[in-house]
């Protein structure tokens, strides 16, 4: 993350509240912002669901200078008491907290809605209260320094636009989510817009593409394919494997979020595309090639219900603001595969008892009904 992303509309040495900062993208954001050593202080609020992992913050905790600027609070964004207390001290709030896996939302959507709808509302209410206090000239840091109203950035996804058979989604397009996960995320986006319109809060939304990189939970496609292939285990490919996703490296996604936080227009919504659209089959083949594993591991399994065929976003608004991705797609994928090969302790620990239950529920019947998958063209 470059120094040029600092300053802008968030003060130097800012206090950031990062919700969901122990997950995949949130922890990358925390690691990268603290590694800049520009005085930023971060409080992570994380519920530590199956996807949250303190080990993702180990590089920060191993560095005394960075560790001194990190505080960790184990809690829920849907809990107004803890949220009010933490938002009161923050110059800005970045919300990564979510249930993030489409397949799990198909099995049971309840936690998706509690975090994605109720949780986002609790955060917005706390931001609203602090904004009102700041507007009255009464907002103060613990040391008595006057504070402005907090900025709030909601981390959202390309999935809110629904399946895009042709062309690209723009920020003003109608939202048409098709999975319970995507519907919960779209509800969060709409709440942010409603609080902007009603209470004139300083809010932002980023909509990122499919993200890959180190520390991603092995439930997601690239991490699943890599970890299964390392173990010579079967790789489940849904349907014909010709669904298309736009892949964004996690370091670029985190950098874009920070850039928008510092430079985005109040009320702005910004797509964050990766500029790297590929069919699932080709992504799987690239991972196997890097590991020197055979295509025969791949099994064609019954499709995900309501499976979105394609996501693709227009990135013009973010480019006009001054940001573009920097990670080369092939190099990024190879480095990610190498990271999983070199860090087996990390993902084997994540594959705990609850993982075995989930894996059986999600894949046992599908793999029993599987066939050899057609290879890439
Ligand atoms: P993740 O599942 O790896 O991490 C989510 C984190 O949020 C975990 O640390 C979890 O413990 C925490 N959390 C969940 N519910 C919480 C609650 N109620 N209170 C506090 N913490 C809670 O997810 P990720 O892949 O890092 O995604 C982060 C955000 O980015 C999500 O909002 C997701 O919708 C969005 N996003 C993800 C992708 C992707 O491809 N992974 C792409 C675009 C947008
Ligand atoms: O076992 C699998 N087999 C398979 O073919 C899995 C887990 C996935 N897939 C396919 C489904 C998708 O077409 O691979 C593609 C990617 O799947 P996921 O990794 O589950 O991601 P996706 O459903 O596209 O959603 C992701 O990108 C947008 C993230 O999980 C979301 O959090 C984000 O918002």
C-alpha cells in the first residue's frame, strides 16, 4: 500500500475502527495500514466467527511498534453497547464484518442477515450519534482534542448487481442480488444510502470483485482448489465450470478501500474491479499447473442453486479518483498458491471440526454424484 493513500479526508495519525479485521480482507487491510508506520492507530472489532482468526494479525503482533498501535476487541457489530463505545473514539469506521460465503448462505441465511442488516444499522446509528455530537461542537478525543464527524466505509461486493451476462455494472445500476448472501450485502448498501439521504452522514461504499490471496479461508474457490490439490483430494467444480469471475488480489482490494476512505466523495459508491476476468475452469487449471497436479483431481458436481453466471464491473469512477490495481494477475495467483504451500500450518488449523461438518454437508452428496470434469479449452 503506497504512502499516497494516506491523508486526504481522514487526519494523519487517525484512529480507525476496523470491523471484521480478523478476517481475510480486513486483516490484510490492518496489516498493510499499520506497516505504513504513519501513526495510524487501529481498533479491530471482530466476533471471531469460524472465519475470523487472530493468527491473521500475527505479523502485526510480532512487531512491537505496530502492535502498540493495534487494539483488539472481541465483539459483535450488532451489539450497540460495544459499538457505541468504540465509534465514539474513532475518526473513521471501516466495516468488513460479514458472513461472506454464498454456499453457507444457501444452507442457512440467518447469521448473514443479523450481521449484514442489523449489524450495519447498529454501526450507522453510532455514526449518526457521533455526527450529531460533532455538529454540536462537542466531540472530543480522550485527550480532549476536538474531533470531527466520523467517516464510515461499508465494504460491499459486485454480487449486489446480480449475474451480469454481458457488459459491466456501474455504481448507479439497480441492485439485483440472487443469493441470500448478496441480498444481505445489498441491504447493507441500501441502509448506508438511506442514512446518507436522511441524516447526511459522511458515508462511502466500495464494491469489490472476487478477491484472492494469502489468509483466505479454504472454503472459497482458489483457496479450496489449492489446499485440496496439495492433499491430492478431489476438487468440486460446480456445473460446467464456465461461470466467470473478475479476480482481484487482496492487497489491491485493501489498498483500494484505504484510498476510497482517504479520498472518496462523501456519499460515494465505488466499484473495485480486478480487471482479470476468467472462467472458473481456467482458474482451477492455473492453480493445478502451479502445483504440478493433474486435472483428473477435478470433479464436475451438481451446480450451486441460483449460481450467478458472471460478474463484471466498470471501474471508471475509481480510476477517475486516481486508483488502479497493481498486482499482475498471473504473478498474484502463483504467489498465492506458493503461500498456501508454504503455510500449511495456517490452513490446516483453520480446517477444524466445524470445517469437517461443513465440508460433509456441502460436498458429500455432490461428490457422490460427480463425474470427471471437462478440462479447459
Ligand atoms: P471473511 O469471512 O474472511 O471475514 C469476515 C470477518 O468478519 C471475520 O473475521 C468474522 O469473524 C467477522 N465477523 C462476522 N460477523 C461479525 C459480527 N457480527 N461482528 C463482528 N465481526 C464479525 O470475509 P472476507 O472475505 O474478508 O470479506 C470481508 C468483507 O468484504 C465482507 O463484507 C465481504 O462481503 C466483502 N467482500 C468480500 C469479497 C471476497 O471475495 N472475499 C469480495 C468483495 C467483497
Ligand atoms: O467448491 C466450489 N466449486 C466451484 O465451482 C466453490 C466453493 C466455488 N465454485 C465456483 C462458484 C463461483 O462461480 O467458483 C466461483 C467462486 O466461488 P466462491 O469462491 O464461493 O466465490 P463467489 O460465490 O463468486 O463469491 C465471492 O466473491 C464475491 C466471495 O465469496 C464473496 O464474499 C464476494 O462478495
